[in-house]
């Protein structure tokens, strides 16, 4: 079945079997809770849905980059199916205040972005080894599982900071870590658990000080600089010359 035009219903979308194919971008209602047991084929189109659940497959049968944005209904769901590129390049965005748990391995090559709420791992190695971005209102929760990703970007805004929690798990990074601080908000919180960059342990102990935007102090003026120099030590006084006496 192909949906070729935008729809405006407020109920759920359930793909029990077969394939639901998108004939254009944004044809599913943004607030619809989607359960996939069959296949959701983005067909080269990006889509926004309320939430994602089920054990089916999300793919794209047409070449090109596509993005699935899910979580805007602020609910908590578990997806134990497969997110894959197909013939395209799939990226995933977690939106909304709820929690999306990915419970099985996925095979897309686009980025994973946590805009808000929590993206939780329900098993080990469920995220692909590609870039992950955690925005200021988002949390990546390994939930005690090990996983390997590419580069990691953490954002800190005026009122909140990105969070990565691992529990007893290990997060292996195959790329760089970027900390982006905006405004004067709180620092980006970090887990005290183990981090590994490209198979090498991160510096230990992990630094607790966070980067903040500060203005450099101006150099002191010459007069002030001169006055701040220590006074030179006084020169020692010469010893007195003895006066000769006339013999009697």
C-alpha cells in the first residue's frame, strides 16, 4: 500500500504485515503512534511520526538520504525491529520528552540524533558505528550495555546540557568527541563510567571541569605592570674605613 498525499488523522498507524510505502514526504500525521510489524518503506522520503514501536523493518527502497523523526507524542516505546538503509541512507532523530528503547541491532549509516528525551539501548550493539549527536535536552542511555559508535557530539545550552549515561556498560568511540557550549548554561554532564576512543581508554581520571565561554583578561598597563614588580633589594652599605691614629 502506498500513501501518496498528506494525511490528517489523529489515531494510530499499525503495519501488521506487508509494506506501507510513502509516496511523498510527511504523509503520515506527525502525532501518529506507529507500530511496525511488517515493513515501513520511506521510499526516499523523510517522515515525522509520534512514536515508533514493534518488531518490523523501517527501510528506504530508493537511493538518497532520508530521516525518520520519532517521539513527538512524548510517550515511551520500544522498537525491537530493524532500522536499515535499504537503497538509501537512513538517519534517526529522537524527539519529544519520552523514551525510545532500541532493543535489537540496526544497520543504517546515517547519524543518530537525540534532540530531546532519552534514547535507551535495550541490548548491546544496537546502534550502528556512525555519528551520534546528543542535544542539550537529550540523553543517550546505554542502560548497562556495550556499544560502538562513530564520532560523538554533545551540546550544552542556556538551561540544560546533553547527557550520556552508561551504567556498567562501555561506550567505544571510533571518532572525535565535540563539546559545543552555547551561552552561559550549565556544563555538559558526563558519566563516571568507562569511555573508550578507538579501542584506547579515555584519560583517567575523566576531567570534571567543563568548558565554558570566558573572555580573556586584558594585559596589564605598563604603569600597573611596573608597580606590580617586586622592589629591588637594597644595596649593602660599604664598611666604614678605619681612621689611622698617630703614635705617641
